[in-house]
């Protein structure tokens, strides 16, 4: 982070994604922010409240999207557009836009993994409290053990 404007921007981004990131990342947001910068990211709110409970369906959907071989651009809500060419943007380097999009859903192949872009799982604590409250009122599935 080169200046206070960058730090404020990173904090705003982390608060919008995690509601209340871990205290250490409020003081120094760079590692959590940089873990997500320039990548497709599954929104932490959507992951915690919905997707984690429907891994099989999410995996199937991501695999279906992965078959879109002729797609040149993926536009995700709230994040940069990923195009097939570089255009000087590091977000556009590497595999095809569709492959980069599908990779963001690799966590759905397991029973308990979170997206690797969440470099500090402590950032999810506030969202886990929300899920607990939603579980109490039976608005989200209750885990079977």
C-alpha cells in the first residue's frame, strides 16, 4: 500500500466483502486484499450464506460454464471484466477467461474447503455469526453430523 488512499480503498473493499474483516486486517489490510486482487473471487457473503451449502450444484454449474469454449469475456458482478487478451491488465493474463472463472469455484470439489482467495479465514468470522443466526431461524441448512 503506497498511501493512505490505497489503505482506505482496501478497507472499503474488505468491509463490503466480509462485513467485518478480522481486526488485524483492519489495521493492515494488504494481505487479505492482495489475496483477492486481480482474480475472480466468489463473494464471501454469497459463499457463506448460500454456496457452501450447495457445493454439488455449484460444482455442476461451474463445470457447465467451463464448457463455454468460445467465450472471450466474463463479466462478474462487482469485479473487473476478464477478457481473453492481455490489454496490459494483469487480471487478463494466463488461462482463458472461462478457465479463470471456473477455477474460482474449485472449493466446490471438496466437502469443507473455502475459496483459496480468502487468505485469512478469520475474515469470515462475522459472516459465520450471520450464518449462525440464520441457522437458528432455520433460514439456512443445518449441518447433518
